[in-house]
C-alpha cells in the first residue's frame, strides 16, 4: 500500500510558525512530485504548494514568501514550513501525490491559527 501520513499540525498564534511533515511509504518518494493542499470549513480544497522530483517548488500567491516546501528523498519525507501564520491559514492540510494515475492522499493534519 502506498500511504502518505501528515503530522505537525496544531494550534499557533498569528505570526507564529509550524512545520508540517508528510511521510511517504510503500514505494520510494524519489521520482514523485508532491503537493500540499488545504481545506477550511465551508471552502473548497485549495492547492497551497508543490514540489517536483528535482525540488523545484511553487506556491499559491496567498502564501508565497511565508511558506516553504522541501523534500528529503532519502527519508521519504516532504515538509511544509509555515511562517508568519495568519488566521486565514486555518485549515486541514493534506499532502498528495499521483501514483499509477491515481491521487493518493494523506489523512490530513489540522492547523489552527488563533488571533
């Protein structure tokens, strides 16, 4: 089974930081691009950040300059460093990839940013 497991979410005050982790298991991560999504209550799922196998990254405009995605292929880990968090960043965050033409999703980790 190919699995993604997120961790690192929690409650943080506005202006604070969190680092989310996504562990990939089942097959090596090395050749896969990875994405971070988030979904806030009452809103549609939103692509937040992506990283290619070559570690090129991209971000939605609302987090650009505040979030940074990275990967450690040897450890099958992908990270999302979130700085200068805002209340509107509150959401469940998911990592995802494509395997054999199908989307594989983690279970999500809750990020709550308080005022």
